[in-house]
């Protein structure tokens, strides 16, 4: 069985190379880079839809089991 290499061994040929800085594209400010990862409302309306579904399921359950629940 082949011995497993560590990440340092796998990337040893490039690990110590200097970081590339583009001549064409200036570095983006940190605040702008952070904004790319800010939370956003990808699922707008999901909470309302889930609440509506839960309400309908509960109403259906109570309507269908009213007599059994009344005996409790």
C-alpha cells in the first residue's frame, strides 16, 4: 500500500513561491471582499411559506381528529 503524503509534501514545489500581484487588477479593499460573503435573502418568503404550511397541516389534523382530541 502506498504511503499517504502530507499536504506539505504534495505542494512542496509551490508552497514557498511568492504571492502573485496582478499588474492589471488592483487589490480589492478588504471591506469590499468581505461584502461578497455577507448574508443575503436567497430564500425570501421561505419562513412565511413554512408557517402557512404548518398552520394548514395543524388545522387539517385538528379537523380530522377533533372527536378523538375531544375525549382527552
